C-alpha cells in the first residue's frame, strides 16, 4: 500500500512538472536552444593548455637541471677525490681554479 501511494505521488509530481515546462525546455533542456554553440570547445582547449603547460615546465626544468649537473660535474668529482683523501688541499685548489677558469 505504501509503495502504491509513493508511486502515485511521484507520478503526479512528474506530470505536474511536465505540464508547467515550456515545450522547448521539455525537449532540449533549458541551456540548449537548438543552434550551434562553440562552448563545448572550451573544455578540450583547457585540458590541451594544461597538458602543454606541464610539458613546457617539465622540459625547461630538465634542461636547467641537466646544464647545472654538467657544470657541476667536474667540481663534484674533484670534491669527492679531496674528501676521500686522494688529493691534498693545494692540488684541490689548483685544479678547482683550472676548472673555474675554463668556464669563463
């Protein structure tokens, strides 16, 4: 009995709502008037821009890090050799001066 009553109420509510809607809204929805609308292009364009920005930032960061690592490579090896005791302080400073002079 309860389900029959709730079904009757929901059916009556749907029929009342359908009667009050204009014909164009009931068929096409309130945001569509039947003509061409370019707004649907905004979502793919947005995601294309977001993905492009991510790729741009990633490549730029990788290049910057790669250049920094290449520049610091010789000095890093020299620091490691000095830390291990393979070279003394005077040799370390001489070689560091040579490496830094080549960069300029």
